C-alpha cells in the first residue's frame, strides 16, 4: 500500500513541478505515512483522496498552461532582443573599422605620385586623423 501511495504522490509532485507550483513533498510523504500507520486507516479513502488531489493538480496545471506559454514566448523574445542588440553593436564596430580602413586606402590610393609620399605619411601621423580613428572605435564599445 505504501508503494501505491508513494507512486501517486510522485505523480502529484511531477504535475506540480510541470506547472511550476511549489509544494512540500517531505510533509506530504510524512502525512501519508502517518495515515497508513494510524489505526483508522482506510486504503480506499486514501487512494480516492490522492486521485482527487491529482485531478485538482491537473486542472490547476491546465489553467496555468496559457500563462506559462506566454512567459516562455516572452523569455524567448527577450533572449532574441539581447542577441540582436549584441549583433547590432558588433556590426557598428565592424562598419566603423571598415569606414576607417576605406578612408586610409582612399588616401593612399588617391595620391598620384611617390613625390607626395611624405605628405600622405604626414597625414597619417597627425593627431587629428588618429583622434578620428580612435573616436570611431571607442564610441561603439
């Protein structure tokens, strides 16, 4: 009889766990043991009571099902939003790096002769140009 009662209790605990309802399983098992050990123990009443508890737990789980599905969808949407924000931040950094790289290539390729090479080296070494590059990279971090 104990095995049957404990199997029913385990089934009840599983239903509550799926519905995210907290119960005190050790107290419930202690109560079952005290009922079984009492002198006025009636097995059919205990099983009927446990079946009623299982039915009520199933009804409660069904009533919470819609809410739990909405919470799951909301959590997935939050996770997706977080991923999109991270992707957007990385994309901004990548586009800033691409812009800076393109600007440097344009400056280097646009110089028509080697006679102007000291000029483009001077441009690359100026604090102004370096400030622009460092501002573009650090502003997106």
